[in-house]
């Protein structure tokens, strides 16, 4: 039997609860330091090796290259920009946010896989050129990131501006995994007028209605039922607040999957859950970025 799944889709004040078992169908905020410690405890033996997610070839030929999209204290910050080789005219764009390991080759490959779905994908770098080889390194980088939140928010705002000005994207989405999932949420909260679709892979979310009120774009959440870092109760509180605010939220809770089950880097990959989540992700992005542009 495939992964048990709880899917919840809501919008405009309407919530539809779909409880199912595959294959029949597929269907406040903790302190940064506490999150880092929980992540370290959960993934202390993990390594930033390429997961099977990276092995999938893009749906069409793509090309990627390093680009400078912002600076921090005069230092150029390089992202990885990927686009389909057969692109004609302007395409919708995606900001792709790495896990705590940093902008490594695995994230670059996933940006290219997303580009193959018909996007210009910019994999950003919140760790300013640093990548981690061990969980301890990743935790130290995460601590620096949390202590310099304002710098990271400017980094992401500049990524939005780069995609608008240099790439000419009319519509922009954002997606991230783990730590990147949290920053995907923060990108949407801090750039609500410029983000047209948000995807959160088991990133920490908030139930603070005053914060969530600004979200006018559709949001997709991918979460794990066996997750001590972003526990289901946190997700359900978030979903309840979104429903009260009549925000458009679609989320999937993979009840038997663990945190990081679909990461580009790491050893916790769960093929059934990850592949199903990818299908929901690509459909959601196409519906809200490509379909809306037609």
C-alpha cells in the first residue's frame, strides 16, 4: 500500500477535506534556535548527498548558468538561472530556495527540472556562497542566517526584482524545502504584491492572522505526518487561520512520511510520497502561473 495521505483544499471560505489512502486516491512559530536544534536532532546523521529527486531529467532540454542577482555588503551573490532551451517569449518565473545545506549542485539540478516544466527558475543563495558538508556545518550556517534575517529578506526581494527587471517575468512563484520552505513562506509574506504562487515543502508556518492577512496568492503546502520539526498540529493551526481569512490554501499531509522526504539533498527520500507531491506541485504551479497567463 502506498503512503496514507490527508489532502485539504480550501479557498474563498470553503474547505473541502479529502481523506484517502493511496492508491485509491492521492490526495506561535517556534524560536529559530529551537528549530535548528530539532533539525539537528532529527537529521544529525544525514548528509547532503543527491537524493533520487535529482536523478529525474527535465521534461524538456534546459540550460543553466550562474548569475549575479544581488550583492551583500559589496559581495556579489550568485544564483543559478535555468530556462528551457526552446523558450519563446517571456515565461513565468520561480524562485527556488535551498535546504539548510545551501545552494549546491542538487538544488541547481532541481531548478533545471523545474525549468523543464516551462519556467525560468532562479535558485537563490541565502548562505552567500557557503555550503555544508555535515549537519553541524548546516546548523552553524542556519544560525548565521537566522541572526541576519533582514539581510536574507533583502536577498529575496532582490531576487524578485531581478526576475522582473532582468528576466522580464510577468508572474513569479516561490518554492523551497525544509529551511527553504520556511523562507518560501517568508518570501510570500514580505513580497505579497509580487508573488503569484507559493509552495512550501515542510517549512515552518505561522497561524498569526495579522501576518497571514497579506497573502493574496494561492499557497500549496506539502507536509509530513511523522515530523517533529514541523508537526501536523502546527500545520492544522496554519490551515485554520487561512480558512478563517478566506485565503486560498491547498495542502497535502503525507501521514507516513518524515520531514525532508522530498529533499534534493539528503538520505530521507520517500519515493512514493515525493513523486506524488511533485505531481501536485507541477499541477499547482501550471494552474496558477501558466494557466493564469494564458
